[in-house]
């Protein structure tokens, strides 16, 4: 599925549905990006933000699995972060790519800060949970200012928002999986740890 930053979330929703409907026990979800192919290295508004990365998660069927899901998109905002179709040419040749990702950072920030707070409220309500019940929020690593804003506006606390964008940049659909891997390696994830995975899509 080509869903950009929300790719791993859409994969999780798809995996959850298949586990339930087909009686599978496990599903593997993968997020992989080579954004270096589509950034304009002369455009400082984008080239310093994006990175290549890949991550994978094994999902196991269980009765107490995913408590709440919420998917939404706003096609009206798609023009603020877009990439035209890519030509089928050799990426190793000079000028092989003539279509780059373009972003209006200010508009993306406005959209994301409002949407992330709304999404957290909806997920909490659907799961019948309080903010205090959340162990960690694992947001898509797009912009640390967006994450800081969400932590402040929701009142959940910045310490519960996992951040690693300073290491890898925005790796789009790979970012949440990379964060989960780091959290596992640090011993942060235990059985019954309540996580919120968050990623936002504009088109």
C-alpha cells in the first residue's frame, strides 16, 4: 500500500482485519522508504528533513489486541505536501528524476498540530481510556515541534511521546516501526503496555 507517512498504520489496520476474518495467528507489516530518490537536494525546505529507512513488526492475534483505531484523511490539504508521478528511468543516471517532493511546511504544521490532538481524543474515547492510562504515544516522526505541541495541548506529557527524529529524519512509513524497535531494545515495551501509534495523512 502506498500511503506515505500513514503506511504502517494502514498496514496494521489491514493486518488486524485479516487476523480476525481469516483466523490467522500472525501477520508481518513492513514500512520501507527511499525518500532520497524524490528529494530535491537544492531545496533546503525538504532535503534536510527526509531520510531513508525500513522497519517491520510482527502482529499476533489476541483478544486484548488493538483497542481502538481511527483512520481519516483530508484531500483538501494534499497540495501542501505532494510529489508528482515519477518517471521510470535509471536513478543512477544524472537528472534521472525530475519530480520531487514539495512541501509547504507552515501549512503542514497547522494541519498536523490540530489533527494529532483530535486523533488522540477520538482514540481515547473509542477505547474508553483516560490520558493517564497511556503508557506511550509513538507518533510518526515528522517534526519535533509538532510532537512538542501535541504533548502540551493534550496534557499527556512530553515524556510519554517517543522521539527519535533527530537520528533518522522523517522516514515516512518506516518511522513508527523504527521507534518501536528502539523502544523494545531499551526495554520500554512490556506486556499490556498501552501504545498510541499516530500518523497523519493529508491526501
